[in-house]
C-alpha cells in the first residue's frame, strides 16, 4: 500500500488553547458538548415526567460524575490493569488519557440507581429517560478521539483510509468516525424516535443496550485492538466481550418490558 494514494491525517494540536497552566483540549471540549447536549435534550423532555427542574439537575450532575469516575476506573481495570497493579496511583493520572465507555456506563447506572430513589421513580423509569440523551455524548467523544488521532482503525486499502500519525505509514480505517455515525448519530435517531411515544417501562433502556452493544461489536472488526490485549484466541476483542452482555441484557429488558405490559393489559381486560 502506497501512503501517498491515501488521505493523510492533518497535524491537529490536541490542545485548542493554553491560558497559563490551563489547557483546553479537543477531547475535553467534546465531553462538554456531550454534557450540554444532554442537558438541553433532557429539559426538552422534562414535561413528559413529573420531576422538577431541581431533580433533573441533580440527576444530570451525578450522571456526569458517574461518567467521569466510572469511565476512568473502567479504563484502568478493563484495559490497563497491569499498569494499575504496578502503580495504583495510575488510576488518578487522568492527564495521561484513557476513558472506557463500559466503565462510564456502570458509573451512570450507579448514579441513576441512587437518584431514582430520591425522585420517587424506578431505576428503569430513570433509565428510559436518560438513554436517548447518551448517544450525542458518545458521538462527540468519538469526534474527540478522531481529532486526537487516537483509537484508530485496522490497516485497510479502502479509498477513505487515513494514515494517522504515530500509527506507522499505514492507511487505516477511520473507525472513530464509524463509531460516531453508529453509536452517536444513528443510535440517537433510533432512540429519540422510539421514545417519542409511550413505551413499556424498560424498553427504551433495553433498546439502548442492544443498539450500542451491536454497533460497538460491529465496529470492533474495523478498530485496531489494544496493543497489550490484541484479539483473543477465539477471535473477539475486549470491546466485543464487554458488549456481549449489553446485547443479551438489552434483548431481555425489551422482551420483559413487553411481556409485563401484555400481562397488565390482560388483567385490565378481565377486570373490565
């Protein structure tokens, strides 16, 4: 493969602007974009609930905290456990980079479970509300990965292949953009349209888990596996292994939600 026949990633500084010791990075800006988008979308849907703006504000704040803490802890435990064992303080070295979606999801779920009790709502009711807000943040994060020229794809000779810096003179799939399109744009459209009408409790949460799990599983075939993990002997990556439980749980949530709705409808029919 000849480098000159493919796109070459431009030299983009990961730091947008430096103000003394403060450095504004593209990746951090993308997180902010995701948070702001979630905030605006949440307020747009607030009228569908009985919650106050204060309750919503607390839910979003602690969910954001869950994303940051869970994302960092998940990355270290799922992908850099050897470094953590050698240096436990590595967990707190966030300036070195490294966030995991699956860890961030666990962090958000923990925050949601806690706040649901404060909001007189069930965990799944809160989950159904939050799920459509998440893809925009996921998509923004993938754009941040692309601008940072990190988490690139596997070698390829497709016409849109890109030669990334620090990835050798080899054209690769821009897998960050694939994830942006699938996990960000497409998943958002699916969830937003699906949740626009009343659905059984838990169905929207299930669709999110199923959708993300399937999209991430697919993209992993184009994404370069982590160098220290590679592809397991049975052909799957760490990302795919972590996505499989999401797919199974998503299907279970959806089936269970509609079964419960059907049983409720039958009981209501008998009473009438």
